[in-house]
C-alpha cells in the first residue's frame, strides 16, 4: 500500500508549524498525564485549546485563525501518524504478552496510517477535498468554520466532504473492520 | 485506477447529483450515463456504496490516547508485572486509572497478598503521600481495608510512590454485590451498617474519607461464598465489607470508572454527583464528619433504590450544585415498596442539607439502622428529634470547632486529605504539615481545577446572560434588584469551585463586573440599588487582584483592577462606607498612576486615572475633609486636559469634562471662595451634558438601534436630570438667580420633550426608556411654571407631564409606586425653597399621594 509523506526535517519547517506542532504535542501530553480522560482525549479539543493560547503569538501576527487551523490540521496529522507508527512497532515488539491491548493499539494505528496514505492520494486527485477533510477531521472545524477558512460556501464544504468521505472509505474498505451493528451511517450532507 | 482530469470532474459531478437521489431516481440517472461513460459510472457507484457502508474512522474525532506511552514506551500498561517493589512482588494488574495503577502483589514476609497502589510521580509531593499513608496506617478496623506500608522508589521513568493495602479477592462494589446476590432490604442494611461502623472508627481516629461512594465500599466475592458454605452464621458475615481508599481515591484515579461516562466533562460531573451541600457551597471550613454521614446516606439511598436521591442527569455544573443544595432528596420508601417509612426516614435524616440536622456521627447512623433491624422505633422518626439534635450539636459546638478541614477551598471535594482532631502538640504539628501539603496538592490538582475552570467560565457567561435577560424583563426596581442578587449569588458559588487559573479568574471577574453594572451604576443610585452591585464589585476586585498579582506586567489586568476598584469606591460611597471607600479609592488611584507613568501609556490609562480620582473624590462628598474631593477633581481636570491633547476620543473627553465641571461646581459651592458658588461650573457641565444626551439619542436614531445604545441614552438622560440639572438648579437657587434658574429649567424640560417625542415616534424605543427621568422632570416643571408668566407655556409643559403620568399609570407593566416615591422624594428635597406650584400640588392631592 501507499507510502506516507515524510515528515519534513525540523529545519525545513516554517516557524509557525514548529510552534503549533510543539504546542499541540505539549498540551496533548499534559492532558494525558493529568489522566482526566482515561477514556478519550479528542485531538480536536486540543487544537482549539492551543488556538486560544496561540492567538496572540508573534508567529501569527497579522494572520487570522484560518491560517492557524490549516497549520494545526497538518501538525495534528503528523502527531497522529507519528504516534501510530510508534504504536505499531511497540505492538509488534510486545507481541503476545499483552495480547488484547496490543491488538487494539495496532488496529487503531493501522487505521490511522491507512487513512494518512489514502488522504495523500486524495490530495493528488482532489486537493481541495483533501483540504476539507484535513480541516474537518484533524483540526475539528465545523462545516461553517471550514467554509470560512477555505473561502468556500458551506454547501460546497458539505458536498466536498460527502465525496471525500466516500472516496476515503472506499480506499480504506479493505483495511477496515466491519462497522458495528446499529451504528447509523452519517448522511454526509446533514 | 488512474483517471484523467476530465474523468475526475465527471466523477465528482455525477456523484454530487446522484447522492441526494434515492432508489429508482438514482438508478435512472446512473444508467443514463453508463452507456457513454462506463468507467465513470462504475467509479461513482463504488463511491456511493462506500458512502452508505457505515461509520468509519472519519466519523469520530481522532483521539490522542496513547501519545503518552509513545514518549515512555517502557511504561505500557501492566509493565510492572514481575517486578519487585518495596518487598512486594507484583503479580497482576487489578485496575488502571488515569494517574495510578493498582496491582495484586505478594508480600514475602509475612506472606500475604496485597493490593499495591502505584502512583507514577511527576513532580508530586512525596511527603504528602507519606503523611497520608501514616495516618491511614493508624486505622485498624475489620471493615477498613488495612494499609500495610507505603514508600517511594526511584525507577527508570521517575519516582514511584506505592502503598500496600489489604487485598480483597474478587472484589465487588457494595451495590454490585447486593444486586448480584439478590440481597433483600434487610441484608443490604446489615451490610451497610458495617460501612457506618468503619467510618465511625476512622472519624474517631481523625480521618475523614471525603470520597465515599459505592466504588469505595468493596465486598469480597470469595469471602461471601465461604460464608454461605459455613452456614448462615452471623459472625461470618461481619467480615465482608471493606471501606477502601481513604483520602486516596481522588489522587489515584480522578475519574471513577464505574460512572461509565463518555466525556471528560461527563466524568468530572460524575465525580461531583457525590458532593455534599456544604461542599457545593464552596466552604471547606464546614466539612466535618457529617459530610461523610451525608455521603453514607447517598450510598444507602443508592443501595436501597438503585439510584441517587436527585435527578442530576444532563445538568450543567451550576444546576448540579443547585440541585444538591436545594432539591429535596427522594424518599426511598416512596420508590421501593420494601423500604418502609422508618428506613426512609433514616436515609433522609442522613441527607439533610444542613449538617446540624443530620446524624452527629456515622455511629449514630449505624445505631439507628440497627434499631430498625431490631424493629425498634428509630431516632429519625422521633418527634422533635431535629430540634433535640440541634441543641445537642450546639453543646458540642466546641468539639466541632476543633475539627480542621485540610481540604482545599479551590477544588471543593476533589482533594482528599486527612483531618485530625486536635488535642496535643504533636497533632498540632501534623495539622500544620497537612495544611502545607494541601497547598501543594492544589498544584497537583491543577488539571482538575482547570477543567472545572472551563466549566465555571462557561456557566458564568450563562449566569450573566440570564441575569441580563431577567433584568431587562423585570418591571420594577425590586425585580431588577432580585435578578442581580441572584446572579451575584450564583457567581459566588461558582467562585468556590475556581482554582488558581488566571484565565478563569479573568472570565469570572468580568462576569462580576458586568452583573454589577447591570444595575445601580448610576452616579446618583441609591443604597438599595447599590448593595448587590457592591457585592459583585468586591468579588471582581478580589479576582482581578489575583490575576494582577499573578501577572504584574499585564496592563490589561491592571486596568481592569483599577476599574473594579473604582466601581467599588463608588458603591462604598452610596452605601455610606466611607473608610472603605477611601481605602479602595486610594488603591485605585495609586494603581492608575502606575498606568499613566508607564512608558506605553494609553488613553485608557488616563481615563482610568480620571475615573479613579472622581470616585475617590466623591467619597468626600459626605466625609471630612471635603477639600480632598476638590483636590482630586482639580487633578482630574488636568488629566482630562492631557487626554484631550493626547488623542483621547472627543466624546470621552466631553463626557469626562462634564463630570469634572459637575464636581468642581460641587466642591466650589462647599469649599471654595468662588463668589459664584460653583454656578458657572454647574452650568457648563449641564450644557456639555445636554449636548451629550442629544448626541446619544441621535446615535440611537441613526443606524441599527441596539440595546447598548438605548441604555446609553437612557442613562445619559437620567444623569442629566438627576445629577447635572439638579446641581445647577440648586446653585441657581442659592444665588437667588431666577433668570438663570428659568433658563436651566426650560432647557431641561425642552430636552425631555425631545426625548418624549423620540419615544412616541420610534417603535423601537420603549416608553420605559424615559420613565425614570419623569419624577425629576415633574419637579422641574413644577418649579418652572411658578416662574413664568406665559400661561400657554405653563399649560403646555404641565399637560405634557401629566399626560406622561397618565400613560404610565395606564400601562400595567410600569410600577407607578416606584415612580411616585421617587417623585415625592425629589419634591420634598426641593420643597424648602417654597417652590410648589398650586396646580401640581392639587394634582398630587387628587391622587391621594402623601408627601
């Protein structure tokens, strides 16, 4: 299957990316250490929180939130892919010992890696649709906020999202477990 | 499959068209295109199939769990199995929480299984851990899980704190156990009495649990089997229930797994469900053994009925606190037929809102439950019991006063620590230590506090919104006052939950100021109107001071503190709290001076200083030496000049200028050797103010009419009449200058006529906007008609006013009584000058109004 885009070397990355990436990681780590979640720490919540913190940062001076969210979506994608890669290798290494948890972790990791690869392909064919996915999924923006950030109408965002979601789902089809019973599919244009 | 650019466009277009279609319509569309573009249709069909295939990774937000074990891969869950820690060989994980882990472990000597709780320290206080462990080790009771030892070890990933506790094989929570075994009510009560006895023991050793809930009352599944095998001997049953996690549960696992709640927020609210009313008040001083008694009542309620005594589902934080504080608990006997009235009464007795009304101790609760088991009359049902308890409690007040809660004000109920009875020096030392540890723990729980802070901030905004709505919907001053009082009380309750987070303090402080500003901010507002605002400003100043202390270089925080102190100074004046007012005024002025002396001085800083000088000077209106007010006003005048020259907004300058002149007039009248008695200054201020008022009306009329603009106009008009006009009238009377008086009164009434006309012409400008000015306008017209000869003008002005009163009376939504009182009060004030128009007097008499 496809190869993931390589993470740019630290020196090549623009300072804003550097800053956002660092803040996201730090905050996520802190939240996790606080252990409040236990169940779920949503990446999107972290993205929004970091925005509140960075809104005044010099790197963002003169730029609006859409600039931040585009960067944050990218950074969050790196973080998730990075984690997934490591998880996969940890899971492979620890193997039998912690059977169930390891399987869980690696399954999760595979999903993220597959999504990342599929998204890279979508980017080639439909760059704007990939951007919609990136904003909505990784940065957690609403339909309205995505529309504003990309300068397109909400109707377009909904349409693009429906298409991109179907496209990605089809690409991921082979690698995904069957959907749980009774879990209604999202209509996509709701 | 590789598609051309054209294919891609067609795929996209066809998909978009097909997606909203269903059934035959979609088939027709696709079939129509198939002949010409088979590859495109195939592609679209596969996409449509995928679209409908169900949920996927894309349909849930990405989670970040496990980012953690990426950074420390060695610390994967269960990683400690097989290791030896403090002489305990770790066998298997029992449970894993967010902060710590619990393992089953084997102690070699003496040989026994233990539950080993492990906390991976990240800069936590080791000492605190040990203090607690020592206190817990002193507990020795068959129904308290024993603590065998505790310590810390340095490991490769940081320091591990561990505590070895009694291991309960096949443990179930008390509710699970009772349900699994299908225990009847009596068996449940018998089991529960053990928990009460355990708690009573702990209390006598000076340890509060503070986190009692079913998850902390465990029953061994194995033990029970054994007990049944050996026949139904009572003695065997006695050893079943164990209370665990004294003062530890929160540390190890801030979130209760059994709550099964999905989100962080849900989880936090879940832990708050077990809070007592006194914890909801945010007063840690009030926590004592009866807080645990309350928690026992909660668990008993849940054990008997399967639910908590309040409906807390889907509540916001504030609603939850409010429900716990004020909602009457459900009576278990009304929910479950097997629970009789006596048992229900016992539960309710433990759940009383006021600790004074509860059982005095867990032992008393246990005694009453045992009476119930023996079918004896229970104390909870005895007549006059509550009263007797109160008396008894009062006799023991000295004892309770000796209880020191080591908990935290900031994070109510989330911190757990040992509370000790004081009776000797050694213990006194431990108390001090405990309190110090508690301070450290505050930082430790910053995470929880931060989340709470978010919730608090959110709720604060809601309170504010609601208060603003209530206030604008209120028809009378009294109702408005109530709305503000309610909001202040609610915000204060929220403050009790607030940690040290500066951002949250900021949000809450702003909310306090805004609530205070809702009402009674007018310069001439009375004491009754000011009291609630005063409370709100006090809180705001306190919070801003905290923010400002944390960020001494934050100019915005300093400005906000100055503004809060300035408001506070004004409300002190209205409430006749002179000394306090002058102290707050001093603080505001000196802080504001720092602002204007700073290199990056802004117009806001200058404005802040002018306002602070005004407020401080005003305190001396009723307070010696009056001359200090004059000094402040003179300095304020100089700063207004500075502001004018350094680019302050012209309207702001004009507004401040009008106030400066008003104050100068006042001080000159009282203190200066001005032959005019300040008349010229008052006249200037009234003219400036009239201009401002007309401008704010014009601003309202031009463009989108907003509530804020309307309020500005209403306030300007009222101030013009109540403060500016009034002072000029008085000065003119003092000078016995009738011509000046007539000119002033005419100008005022003309402005009122303009306002009245605007109200009549504009549907979006409510009649109520000008009503609070009506009492003043009436008095002025009464004074005016005596001094002008023109009968036509007299009747024009009088009729306009009378018509207004008639309108106001006809409208059910206006409180004529308040208007009348205000009018009569002003009327009286002006009366000594002997200026009472016969016609007005007659008009007043007709209404049976009494001055």
